[in-house]
C-alpha cells in the first residue's frame, strides 16, 4: 500500500530519511553517482563539440560510433595510455597529488545534490540523493574552495614559469568569484530558511500568495523568479568559478601556453579534464537545486499530470534543466571572446559583489516588514522608490576620466626599444625544499685540506 501511495504522489525526503538507509543501498547510490558523473562527462564533451560545430556550420565529431557519439569515450580510453612526460624540476609528490585533489573534490560535491523524492529501490524506501546534512550548501561551497588547492599546487609543482602564472591567476579568479557566488546563495538561505538541499527543493514546491494593489497574486515557487538578481549573479559567478570561456583566463593559450596544466600529460591531464567538466555539471545541478525547483517538474506539466513528481520521473526533469544550463556554458564559449584579466577582476569585485550586497539588504527589508506591520502594496511602493533612487545615483555618478587610447603605432613610438610588455622570460620558479635536499644529497661532499672529504654537517 505504501508503494502505491509513493507511486501516485511525490514524497519529499527529510534528514531522517537518510539515517534509515541500509549500508548496501548507500553503496548502490554511491556507485550510481560515480558512474553517472563519468557518463555525464563523456556526454557533455561530445555535446559541447557538436553544439559548437553546429554554431560554426561544420560537421563536428562524426566518425566514432553512431553519429560520432563515442568520440569522447575513445579519447578517454586513449589518454591514460599516452606517454607521460614529467618535468625534471617538478616536485614529484605535489605534482601527483594536485590532479587527485581536483578530481576528488569534484566528485565529492555531487554527494548532496538531490535527484528526486523518496522511491522504492529493491524493496527499500530511500531518497534519490546520496546524503543530506543540515548544511549541505556549505559542503558544496567547501568543495569548490578545496578545488583551488589542486589548481595552485599543479602550477607550483610543475617547476615552470607559465604553469605558476596560470595557477596564481586561477586562485585569484576562483576566490574572487566564489565570494559573489556565496553572497548570491545567502538570499536562498533567507527565503527557504534552511541550508539543506532537499529542504530548499521542498520550499520551492508552491508559490507564495502576495497582495498587490488589492489583488492577491501567487508568486512562482522557483527562486529563479523570486530571487532573479541572485540567480543572474550566480550564473555569472559559476562561469568564472569553473574557468570557462569567456572567463578562461587561467588557461589563456595566447598568454600562458596551456595554463596551470601545461606540464601535465597522460592520466594526470585526464583528471584535470574530468574535473573541469564535472565542475560544470555540479554548478549546473546546484543552480537547478537552488533556483529552478530542483527535481520537480515545471508548473505546466504538474497542472495536468499529478504523478509527474513521483517515482523516477524527477530524474527526467532534473537532468533536463541541467542540460539547458550546460547549453548556456557552451553557447558562451562559442560566441564571446575572452575578457582581459583586469576587466574580469574589476567586474567581480566592483560590480557583482556590491550589487549582491545591495540586493541582500533589499531582501532583508522585505523579510522584516513581512510581519504584517505594513501592507504588501506599501512595501512594493517603498521598494520601487528606493530602487529608482539607487539607479538614479548610479546613473549620475561621475565617471573617472579615461586616458586617451593610443594606436599601435603611437604606442610603439612612445615606448623605448625592447620595453613592450611581455612576460619575464628569465623568471625562475624557486625549487621546492624537497628538491633542494635531493640535489644536496647527490652532490659530493667538498674535500678538506688533507684530501679527505669533509663529513661535518653544515
């Protein structure tokens, strides 16, 4: 009887649902999430290549498998068997650990993403989610923070100039845009009243009634509509966080050869490649969970199909939304040129973060005045007046005087010969302490005046 009820209606999981899971169900879900991420990565690589080819009016991959859909699988099988070249100056231990960190945190972040409600799996009632905790969103943010270590350590451990510069760029970029991403999620906490991903999805199940000019209007349940500024800022920050075009400055081929993974090859390069695409999938799934209703079907479908959110059907709605967001990543790469690094960092610190802070203050004003002290109409009018004043001040704010733009001929004429800005060619990466000790052990001890080697410690 319970199975029939679950099949007809959607049951939202709670934190107690995960406490009752038996160990083999957890193991099945763990293996399932791991296999799902691998398959999604293979699909996303081919999906990107086919979409970009379509936009560029060219065939794209079409030789391996049906219509070329096995091309990424063959590439993945080929990479581990390619020759591995390790720089002589690399710190071997850190050089190996860096890609492992990037891949591990990319997989870990997906453990708290909900795919559906409570279902019947091999006779056991369990949620379509590996696990959930009261602070699941903070787990995701912690994983994205740890990913910076893999990038920085890869650039430093390579013992080369351009990987080091790419790693430093990436660390500054990821930390800067992680601040904007974290602030955009604060609005979701304030609205949902929880940091649990399953509870945030449940909070978007139905809209909130709002009285506007005497009319009672039901606002949409999706936070992408209710918290539109947060949603837009999150999408921009997600592109910067994942180092994707037009924000792929740590991998700028024209400036840094290949970025932080220039000196990586074979299986270690495959791990970085895997981590990048899993991060794309993770931030898309995170946006779906926080802003697009998660695994719940869109409103037009639920109006004529009551069982759309029951059983395993939520997997279809969830991954449909994720694929739409992934298409946005690919669309940006195919259409926009790469930004300059100073423009990119200025946009993050001077635009996204201040706008986010102002929006959080607006939302806090709404929450405080919602206790019934003033009507909804008055609250909307006050908010509109404040918004108009802020826009007027921002529009009339005096801009700094821009320097005169010189042509290339004038720029070359002004600069003395040999002073055109290029990266330093003689930059030396300091050797690691481990490498210095190894060199000192290999060098023979200096001989004393009597011809015997000096064995005294220095």
